[in-house]
């Protein structure tokens, strides 16, 4: 009985402390985001802006993660009361399916500062609506950054034509000079698109069908393709591929557009010419978005924070510093990227009809013709373990050995370069994001 009362006393104390903590949290906003995925000074600027708009003081507790699933695990267990989180597309889908999100409280925002409503891109609205057929994800999330999956290639050794097919990772001409992103979801989709070209052309399947295809047959087909490519692959890399490309240690890298922007600019500074292409067969688009988890304590400040991140000048700052592309559809964002050295591209899908012929970097903003052959990835649910199991089989021991050899050769140089790069006033620093 004494043990019972002792346990009850402890429980009461815990409940009391939790309640007190929640009450104390009205002045605190907990933000959980990817590493290096926000511009310097933005947090402090938000705190000042929030005070000016509401008359209330707010302190942002800013924390970072590097793996979607690690972040999700904390929220699923209810052990963390994060107010704002920035998961990737398929994790947003999973969180919606598992009832882990709160709807956004748009009514809390005065019309004069509702940047979410004013600056939604029609493309992002459409893509978010496709996340879940039963629930409009636009009511629960707001896009932050986005991009494509494609091929970074060294123009001295690889032609654009050679790089414009996913089959380039099996091309024996480049054996030992090929890197593949250690991201099974981002590799599976493009390879399946390549393998299903005939079905796509005759209309028996669509790109979106393939994004939902986790059948054993398709998993085996992708595995067979990757096993054929494996002898020529010098590494399956999580975050070092872009560095190796800038140093001519690899000529081809299956990678993301944000990494491509960083790599191209860094390589140019040392006389290495890189480019990026979305293969002709088709590819995937990805995005990360802001959400409010169901265990959030400060929903009001969370809504204001998401809104602030949609303000055009803040979107531009974040884009310029991370190297990734802001999902904000404001014309000010587009105007900040105009560069007459590039040929015009059609961005009407993203910014509206007035952007049907604008001169911007096509890696940052792909032409509509490129987007039309790209699809959004989806969560696999219970089949995720099958994908991960296949991926581990593909990588096997060879991938580990070659990757570690490469890492051993470049780790010191990379560390030195990282210190140097962090001090440079480079307009695109590139985030340390891993999808």
C-alpha cells in the first residue's frame, strides 16, 4: 500500500510538472528542423516580428534532425512537444494517416499578414492535395523547400545526352566514377520509372501509379537493375557525393537539385565543370513542409512562425543561404532569381501565367516540360521494410568498403573545406539535408 501511495505521489508530481511546463510554454516555441536549413538571423527576426504583431514575447527553442524517421519516432511516442516540424513529403503523408497533425489555425492570422494564403504556389497547392485522397494536406501543412532528383555530371567526361538517362549509372564507360545517393526512396522511384518506360508510353500505367507501386515484382526489378549497376559504383553516399564531384573523384552522381546547385558553384571555383539534368524518362519531385504535431503546446506561435517563413523576403533569404528552392509562390521570390544569362523557361505552373517565359536557372526552377515528367513520391506504409531490406542487399559489403576508402581519402580535405566554406560569403551555402 505504501508503494501504491508513493507511486501515486510521483505520478501526481509528474502531472503537475507537465501541466506547469505547458503553462510556462506560452512564451516558448519549439521548432524542429533539418540541419542547416534556415538562414542566419531568421529566428531572431521572427521573435521580434512576433512581438510587434501580437505584443507577446516569444523565445524560439530551435532543434535539428538529420533523418526523417528519427524525428517521426519522437512524435509518434508523444515524448516531445514540438510546436513546428519540417518533415518530407512522405512523412507528412504518414503523419496525416496516423492522425499526428493539427490543422493550421489560419483564423489566428490577420489578413494583412497572412503570407501563407497570399503566396501559395498553385503547383504546391496541387501537389499537397495529392498527398492524401481523403484529406487536403494544405489544411495541415505548408511547403517550405522543394526540388527534383536527377544526375549531376562532369561535362568534361560525360555528355548531356549520356547523363539524360537513368541507365547512365549502368554505363561501363564510367565504371568506378559513379555515385548513388544513399536514399532508397529517391533511387527506387527513378529506376522504376526507367524500367517501366514501355508501360508509360502505351498508357497502361501513369507516373503516379509507379509512385504507389511497392509490389514484390517491382522491388525485385529495381534490385536487379541496381545489382547490375553496382560493379561500377564507387560509393553509396549520404552527404559526401557533392564534394567528391567537385574534386573530379566521380563523374556522375544520382542526387538532388539542391546539392547540384551547391556542387556546380563550388566546382566552378576550382575549375571543374559540372551540370545537372533530370533524365528524359522521368523522375521524382520532393518537398519538405511545415506542420504542427498533435502534441504541440504553442499552436498560435507555431502558426505565426509558419506564416513568417512564407513572407517573401524571408523565403528569399532561406533559399539563398541553403541552396534549396523556396516553395513560396510570391512574384518577389521569382524576381530575385531572374538572370538574363539563362534561356527563358516556362514557370507558369508555379507562379502563374505571367511567368510563362522567364530567365532563371533551370536547375532551381525546372521548365514545365520537365515537371510534367516528374511525380510525387508516396509513403509505403507496411512495405517500407521491404524497400529497406532490398536496399541493404544492394549496398552489401562492397558499397561499405568502397565508400569508406573514399571517405578516408577525402575526410581531412572535406573538414578543411567545410571550415573554409563556412567563412565564405557564398550566396548558396547549401543545407545538410538528408531525405
